[in-house]
């Protein structure tokens, strides 16, 4: 199956050319389309991790995840196969995580079905069932811009970051407006300044965030890793379904602890007051 989609090609900025991608399964094609719609850059099978060699140095076991999301540093492996093969993939993904520290998430058929039901994506469900889906007039994105935002409500609002440092070790950070390519560096700097000052527990409130792209998600991942290395924690409040969608489709709802409201999250972060 070869169709035109828009993978990450290593070029500067967010302009990418259309290339032909030989997807192995229709569900991979549908996931790529979703990532396109979200403006999330991706590469298809760009890396192979060697997990085991024999005495002569020949590769005995390797793992090539289906997708790499370069702005997030996350690998996604798609499978709708039988349980025995799924177990083998899980073992390989665990080895990659243990040896390299890479984030590798495996999407099973039930994950695709959940996403399809939650976000109204019948083509994703059909692809996960093993049935091919018609390309129709949907042969890939016409624009080469990676900054399209059709799956999120985007409004022109002022961006700001409000910080409430509730103790020397804990802070609540609220992002108002668009957290995107342009504002993500400021968000990164504000969070890192808090960590440099001794904060180890951060509650990031996205209740008034009107847009979140993969660049901002990459900032959250890097901050989460830094806090974890220091014995700290990053929790996130996501009340908007538009914002939650990007966490779920990139499988980062498995990586972050997401709360529906600040009130729900306060009991856990309150321990650090």
C-alpha cells in the first residue's frame, strides 16, 4: 500500500515535502493521517534497535518500531495481530526501554478501537479489523504545512504562564492560550527555572490552554524526565477534550498522569506543600 502522506524528513522548520510511504498495514496509514491532522511530525520505521547478537556479531534479534515522533522522542508500534506475537513485541519494546531509555508504546487493536469510538474515527476501526478502507478523495494532505490544526479549536488569545509556587518544593503552573511552536520555549524556560530553584513537584494546569502541539508536548516530556531523575513528579490537568485528544492519539496519556480538574489533582500535589 503506497499513498502520499507527510512524514518527518529532517528538513528545517515545519515545512515538509510529500513522499511515498509503503505502509505494511492499513491501520498504520490511518494513524499517520491522524498525526498529520494533529500536526505531529512522524517518521515511518526509521530506526532498528539491535537487541541480541551471536558470537560472530550477527544480529539474532532486532526491533523496528513503526513510527517515531521526532518532536516528542516517542516510538509507536502498531499491532492487530494474535496474542502470541503481541507478547513478543511487548518483550522487545521492554528491552528497548531498559537499554536505551526510549519511550516505546505498543498500540493494540483495543487501543485503536478505543480511539475510534472516542473520537468518531470509523476508518481507524475498520483498518484495525484488518479490512482495507477506501482512499476516496483522502489521499493525503494537500498542504505541506505541518501546522494545520483541524482537530483542535484554535482561537487568537493572549498566551501567558501563571506560576503559583505553593512551597519551596511544589508549584502550580497554568498555561493560558496556545502552547505551540512559538510559545513552547518560554514554557520550557519557566519550568526549568522552577526546577533549578528546587521545585520537585509540578502541577501543570492546561484548563485554559486553547491549543497544544507536539513541540509543547516535547517540552512536557523533557521536564517530566528531568523531574523524575531528581525524584520529582509532573502531573497535568486536562479538562478540554481537544487537548486530551493529542495525549491519547500519541499514547502519552500512558506516560503522564492526567487529571480532569485541579481539584482532583490537588490531593496528590498537596503532599509537597
